[in-house]
C-alpha cells in the first residue's frame, strides 16, 4: 500500500535522523516498522513566520517495496538515415526539439552560430577580462544558449503548454540531480549545467543527429511562400524541407533578416530595468527572520516582488540568491547585465532584475518609425547608453540603491560580484523617465514590503534589458509561420516561451508539429 500525505517539519525536527518515517507513522497512526520507505514528492519552505517550517509531500510505502525507477522512459533510436528536420539554434528549445525528433524517428540537423560549451569558456573570459564580445559566442549564443551559463532556474507557470515533469525527468536522465524533481523552485546551477548540456549533445550525436557549431544562418530561400533552403555565412546553401527556428530572443540579426524579406513579425510588449545586488546576508535576515547567519539547513534566501506604479508593473525578474552578475551583451558597443548562481548558491551576493513593463503599443511613440522593430530599437538604445555611461567598455554603470532613489550621484559603490567592474553613474537621470521614475517608486515600495531591502549597502547596475523578446514571430495553430509554410517559429525568440522549461516544452511541440505530416 502507498499513501500520499503532507508533513510539516520544523528545522529542529529536520536535524533528526529518519524524521520523515517517524512523522509519517504518527500521522498515519501505524507502526513505523510497517513503513518500508518514504519517497519525497515535493519540498518547500514556509518562512512567513519566525518559526520556519519545511513542507513535504511524501509517498509512504507500507509493507511494500519502495519504487525507485522513473515512470518516464526516453526511447531514442538511430535516425542517421531518417528524414531530416533542420533546427536553427541549440538553446533549450532547439535541444529539446532535436531530442524529440529522434524519439519520433526523424534526423535533427542543428545549426548553431556559437561554439560548444567548452570552447565558449574562452569567449566568456574575454568578455569579463578583456571586455571584448564575440558576437557569435558569448553568454547568450553557443551550445545550450543563454540557459547554459545561468542559474538554471526551472520554475515555470506554463503548466498547460506541455508535460513539465517530462522535461525535468529528461534533465535528470542527462545528468541533472534528481533534487529538481522535488524542490518547489528547482534549479541546476551554472557550474553543473554545461555537463548536462554536453550529455544532451552526445545523445543527439550518438543516435544519428547532426550538430554544426560556428554555423551562422544568414538568409532563407523562399519560393511560393515556402521555405526551400538556408544560406550560411560560409556561403553554403542547404536544401530543407522543415525548419524549426529556435534562435532565442537575442538573435537580432534573424529579426532583421525576416523583416528585410517582408516576412511577418509583430511588435511585442516586454520589460526593462536594472539589476539590484545586495549582500546575501541582508536578504537572509529579512526572509528568515535571523540576525546572524541563516540556519545551515536553509538555502540562500530568495524573493519575489511586484508593485503597480502608474499603471505599469515593476517587478523582480530572474532572482539569483548566492549568485553573481554577468555581462550578457551580444555585440560590442552595448552593456547588458544578467544574473546566475552556482548549484550551491554560496556566493556572498544576491541579485535580481528589477524591471518595468513596457506596452509596445502605447509607450514608445518616438520609435513608431521602426514599425514592428520599435521595441528592439528602444532596447538597443538603452544598452548603448549603458555602454557609454560605463566608460565604453563592459564596465557597467551603477549607483547605490538609496542614491538612485534620492537622485544623487554615488561617491563610492559597494563591493560587487560583477567581474568587469562598476562605474558610478547617475542612472536616476540617465534612464528614460518612463523607466527610471517607476523604478524609484518601486524600490521605495519594496523597502516597505521587505524591511531592510532599501539600503545603501545595495547597488543597482544597468541595464537589465533582455527579459524577453520585444518581437514575436507569428504562427498558426499548426505552429507553422502564418505566412511561410514549413517554418516553425519556436521558443523565446518566437515569443512563445519565458525560460528554460517553457522553451523546452515548445521545442518538443514544434518537433511534433514538424514531423507530423512527413
């Protein structure tokens, strides 16, 4: 017999051996000797009150062997001689599209402009130390896309777009810890993601798929509104039958290419702002109600904040506890910041994007001349402004949080995790009033919601501009482009995902659609 129950465990109880068995026996009113095993299904932390509680959902096995095998099986088959599906981009959407193609008996041919995870490291080092951005290999482009060198956050609200559990199980199958199957807000960690990504690559290659790195797509050959071929930067032309376009939302050249060829695009609302960085102990003290170090059983604390300011949302985005800020520019002449965390989340700082909603239909009147690309151009201008304000390198403009809100230039800045370095700049006046004014009000409100959050010990760093795509590529119910037959816009670049898991699910859906009538 197996029974699923909920348990509430205090931190003191958590320190006891076999506490889940003991508490399960008490709750079920049975002899603990009758329990052959307890399987954790879900774990979350309730820190709303000083007495912190760990919430467990468990399956209690009573006089029955504990089931250890997964209910998910991934049946990959040799597709080396099967019909091809071309996939542009090898981020989460492209990777999962390729894996699903193999399961369905089709050969994925992946074209990725960047390098593999090992070779990407040299280019990341060049950004951090030499302030040089390789426009094909950086924190956004390369094997695994922007997800590879990130926190690996797997939390998603996109529960109706696909089987979330299947995505998680596949990550475990490829080397991720099975802890992601349990945690309420799971993550893998930037130090472990590259190996998982490498294992996915090896699965694709071992079963007959192809992956071509440093292969940049520069044009599409279209006849009678149907995609016929792909042109590459090296001059090669590939005949194609079905193409999954999974290039991510930082691949601006793809948006420009489609626009130049009069292929339908749509302007899409998005968000922009800054990244705020606190010492982690401040966030721990607020969230865990502690004055010193947090309890050793507790992870680095996170937060989620939202406030309405003048009819626009101001909210936290991609919060990275125990993490660091990284330079996420994809071209020289721009500064973009993002955040990530190692698996242990044991860095001294906590950082999060704090961004303002932008309604692309009403908020950018001066950019109407750019048509559907108006949001993209607005995004680019803010990134160029940050580049100039930082001293025309990857040094980022920054300000103490309190100085930003009070409208003062910071004479000194706090220590930071951002390797290229910070330069004091008057972000309160440099940012567009539409964004900066709302951020200032938002930070004041956050300080009231989290006592201690509003502090001179925090820096704000500019700019956080790549929260989501400012452009979408429309598609029909069969997931093909509304205008071009056999072209399947996919993932974040198409405007159909907002993170690793939702992008992976969309990749699977596009693979199923592309292979459905072959």
